[in-house]
C-alpha cells in the first residue's frame, strides 16, 4: 500500500497504488510562481512536494516517462517540466529547545549540502563554519549568491514543514507564542533573503507547505510575495482523498474484496470514522485524511474478521494534544460543546491568516491542526465542527479522563 512513504519515485518504482494528484501541477503553474498551501499532518504534503521535485528537477528529465506514465501530467506535460534546479528545505528535522537560531542554520546547511552533492557542485567556503559564526540569513545569502553564477537552471524552492519549530513552541508555550514568534528575527531575515533572490531570478518558483499560516503572517511584512491558496476551492482536493478516490484505492489494495458490495462496505465504514474534512469556504466536497484512510484500509481485513472498528493509533494520540488548547475555562467549554456535536462560529476569515482575538485564534488553530473542519458560512461568520466520529471519540475520552480537574458545572446544560 505504501503506508508512510513520502517519496514519489519510491512509490512508482515499487508499483504501489497512488491517487493521482498530478493534474494540480498545471493549475499551480497558471496561478502563481510563489505559493503557500497548509494542511494538517498526514495529508500528503511531503509526498506532493516529492512529486513536484521529480517533475520539475532537470536531473530527472530522462526518467520522466517512467515516473509519470499513466498520470494526468504524464499525458499533459507543461513547458516547465524538468527545467529547474529543485532545492528542498525540510524543517521537520529542526530540533527545538535552546540555540534555535543555530539549529535553524544547521538545518539550512544540511539541505544546502545535499543540494550541492546532488548537483555535483562545490563551494570554496565551509557552510558548517559559516553557520557556527553567522545568522541564517547570511548563510542563505552566501549560498544563493554562489548558486546564481554556478547553476544553469533557476531554483525551484520547496519548503516542507516551514512552521515546524513554531508548532513546537506553540505546544509547549502557547501563552507566549506571539512574543516568541515576534523574537524570531532570524526567520524574517531568512525569508527576506529568499524574496531578494527572486528579484534576480536565482529563485524563480516557491512552494511552501506546513500546518498553519501563523509564521507566514508574522513574516508577511518582509515576505509579501507568496499567495496562500489553502482555502481556494480550486485547490481544495489537491491533498486529501475524496470518496471516489478512496473507493478506487480500496478496490486496488484490498484483494480479498471481490465485488462492489464488499468494497462499498469497507468505504462506508471508513467514511463513518474518518470522513468530513472541508477546508474551503466555497463549494467543496468532504475529504478524508490520507494517512488515516490508508491505515484503515491496511487494517480492515483484520478488523472485519474480528468485527471491530479501530481508530488509527496516531490519530488517537491527538487526545494528548488537546492539552495544548486546554488553557482556559473558555476552551474547556468549547471542547464540551463540540463533543456534544455542536458547532462553533467565529468571524469570517478566509484570506487574512490567523485572527488576533483569543477565541478566534483558538478555533482557527484547532482547524489548521485538523481538529475542526468548516461546517458552514452564515452571514459574516465561519462555522466549525468536529470533522468525524474518530475525533468525537477523542474529545469525549479527553473530557471524561480530565473531568475531575474541571468544575463539573462546565459540562451541564451544554
């Protein structure tokens, strides 16, 4: 099935079943050169970036037919295919704690050195030594300046988990998040260099992904070239599975299901637990989290035999993450209301990132982390609810386990 594999080439070489999302590549090209797209964890962000890397990097030009055979983009290639030097920055490995600025620089150096090795390039200066004595923006400036004269193809910059470090700060010190992010001058300065290097076309295209637009909001004054397309209906299905895609996936990965009725039974059980994500304020169909869906389908034969329905252990682990948001009486009341299948409404905010008031900030933070989904838009209010049965159970279990810590009156009459 390819559960947990985020490398497009590995999936294709091993002939794992894949849901074809390559048709969005052409749409992205027509939309803008500088884009940001946010989704909760396990929605296929890293795999999509890998797909872009193999499609656009000139090094894989001779592999194009083999890699993209049978896909939409394989049959409708664009003029820009295999015409860039793809640089991928992945901040998921950026450890937290003290000396965060140096760790940020070290992550840049690791990615830069990998890029140099893949392109058979050498620098006269040591990036490791440069990072030990200088801020990240200077490291980036030295690197990109060198690349402007050494590369035959412009850079397509892919940034994965761009907000990883900020999410870690949020989970440990959410009350001080704004102050901490405000002190991340080195992040703003790094993105200022990135923006500057688009002016001389060293960097020609950018695609940024992560969980939320919080960091992008904080650096927007110095990095205002990126379009956030996360809530754009055109790109709603770019990451995540529709019901039809799940049905196709089930038919090819559950060989013991030999008729449409068996497949439909598996899909309906899956939808009962995991269906319900909607990220656009426009017309859009519900989506399933791919990680949850693939795990369920891989375990379905066993669950069907035992007559049970299980929740993905990684999803169930989100129960502990509710502690991140349980910082006030207001948040506990919201939890209890949501667990009783109620909805919550906040000011309509489709374009301007994260709101500033604490109530709306809480709701949007939960939404971007996959704990809530868009239910409706009423006048100037956006309505959110729990996305599916799995998360209702998680909220129920969390409240039941922690009820002794809260005044029981919070749970009455809601």
